C-alpha cells in the first residue's frame, strides 16, 4: 500500500530538507520537495537508528526482557535495527543454539534484530565457538559481558573472524584487575567506602587487542568505551590505519562519578568514570575517533536492581531515552555536536560499519522515524515499554519524542 508523508524535515545526504516522502512496497519511492510550506514546528524524518549493542534476554531470561518488549522499546526510541548480544541461555555458540534465538526473532521482533555469535563456547573463554557454522547467520562475534582473558584465544578468534569476513566486537575487561569492584575506582568510591573498578581493567585489554589487530589484520570493534586512555589508544590505532572502530554510550557522555547515588540504577559495566574521561569521550565524538553511540540496553528485574551499588546486577536500560537525552544535552543545550552528527553516530555510521542498510533516499528500504523535536517531557521509567526500569536519567527533562517508527515500510511504533 502506497503512503505519502507530507511536509517533514528529512535527513537526506547529510542535511535536512523540507520534503514529501512516498513509500510503497516497503521501499522509499521518492523524496520530493515539500508540496506546501512546512508548519512552524515540523516533524523530522530521521533514518532509523541502529544500535549495535543491546541485550534482549531471550532465550533464557525472559523475566528480564523479551524479544517483543525489547524491540517495542527500540521502535519507540526510533530504532529500526538492533544487534543482540549473546549472553543468553543457550549461548549462541553453535548453529543449533543460535537457532533458538533466530526462531524467537522471527516470531516476536517488530524491528530488524541481528544476533551476535559468541566468540567462545558458553562465553567461557576456553574453546572457540563454531564460528564457521554461524558466520552467515550472525552480525559479528562477541563474548560481551566477558573479556576474553587469554591472549592466544583472542588471537585465534581474530584469525578465524578475518577468514570469515566478520568483525570481533570486544568487551574489554581484565578480570585480574576487578577486585570485586562495583563502581569506578575514583574519589567518589573512596569517599563512600566502595570497592572500585580501575580504568586499566578496560584500556589494558584495548591495548592488547589493538596489538593483535596489527598482527592479524582482523576487523575489530571495541564495545562501550568509558576511559580517556581507551580513546587515546583507539585514536592512535586509527591514525595508523588499523581496522578498528568503537562505540560509547549515553551514560558515559552525560554522567560522571559525581552523579552517583547508592542505587542500582547507577550501576553498569563499565562504570561511569571521571570528568576527564567524559571530556575525552566528547572530544572523541568531535574528532571522529568514536564512530557510533550504542545504548548497551541491559534490562534486569526490579529485585535485581534493588540492592544498591554493591549488590545490584550490572546494567541499565536505554533504548527509549538515548536520542532524547543526547539531542537535548549535546545538541540543543550544550551545542557540542550538530544534529546531523548525532544522526550519523546513531544511524549511518553503525549501519555502515556492521554492513547494514541506512539512509532515506529513493530505492532504500523504508526504515525511518518521525520525531517531534520540540516536544518536552520528563523521563518516567513507569512509562517504559521495556520490562527494565533501571535508568539513572529518571526525572530528567528532555526534548524529542518519537511519533512513529517505520520498519520495512510498516509501522512498528506509533504514539
């Protein structure tokens, strides 16, 4: 069925133009100049966002989230594609285990879901997974939630991934340096009597892996970077021409340890860090060192997040709040990046790096979202579609409300 969306500000070839959009058969038929003057507060047509780092919890942990609730939350946040991490039960470490997840995606997902395959069997770090068998069915390989501790194991994984034409997406965490920490090892932890997680537990593995990339030539992506040292290492690697990319998340761009409270909704892995780390991340956005923004959407039950910083599970939710938070604070208020750059970080760049389609132009798949950027409201977790409610941003006032998300030409979310 053909549909025309008239009088919207459309993101086309890196800029916004007043347009009428025509959609037919799941594709964009035309993007033409607006046939009439736009209203004083037009909707913005943005290409559907791609989040390369989400936890949808099925199969195995449906009390935290389901494919249905997670993808509905994503659609509400303007996402038309998400890449689902493999810390599931069963772990997708073979084609048989992967199929259980694929069946649920086919049945319940309202947007495109691309699964990761595990790097190692059961994400235990001891034996490589069946990377050959899964390669054609997964977006990339990751043991997210676990750093690969063995240098030899990571080198073997990189060699195999390169041969298969797939990225390694690494959760960088050296278990030897954790010491039971729950937040950043900084002034706030010391002042309040908490065990800390040092920055080197992240950047030490980033440094190791970059050296392995030099040796293997593997395409390599660093998950959820949070430290100034990680930014510097990745900047240097990219200057050398190494095939390295990275992501950070909204909480690392908007929060520091000074914002912490002894509540589970402030506990995530890696933790939010110091002002200097946040400033380095923002500089990395500005100079292109950081390729994309992902949410690391990680829902848990209310009980699992009710035990304060020390006892709660690691992880917060973010699919429904990412764009409004970043638009409001980085674009509208602080003017640190233009809106066009934010769209690139959340849509164009992640899709390109992971081999997915993105963009609004004739012939493209109709994956887009309509936004009212003037809408102002307060973030209320009770209103979330996700089963997870833990967010450090509860009570924040934001601008930007997704009015409709269209995936493959069909409405996945409408207000």
